[in-house]
C-alpha cells in the first residue's frame, strides 16, 4: 500500500523540519510549504490525505488558507 501523504504548511522552518522528520520516520510521504499560498500551489502536483496547517502565518493566515483549501476540493 502506498504511503499516506501529508502536506505541512507552517512559516517556521524549525517546525517544518521537525514535522517532516517525525512524519517521514513514521512512513508518511511529506511535502512542506512555508505559507498558505505555497501550500495551495503544492496541490497542483500533490494530493495530500491530510493537511497540517499553522493558523498564525503572515501573507495568508491559516483561516484564509483553510477556506481556499475547502474551495479547491
């Protein structure tokens, strides 16, 4: 069975790297995005089973990103 896919959207590089390390060691395929705009762009080439989303980000906050994700589906 293929690995479950997780998209991590967080503006903190340390958090992204920590999440990537933890999730990949658990067998997940992980993509990272540093803001909501890039997270949405990642959906063009990556269909995640789960999105881990920081709610407090500059440029496009988590609530805005979540609304855009809901419209994307």
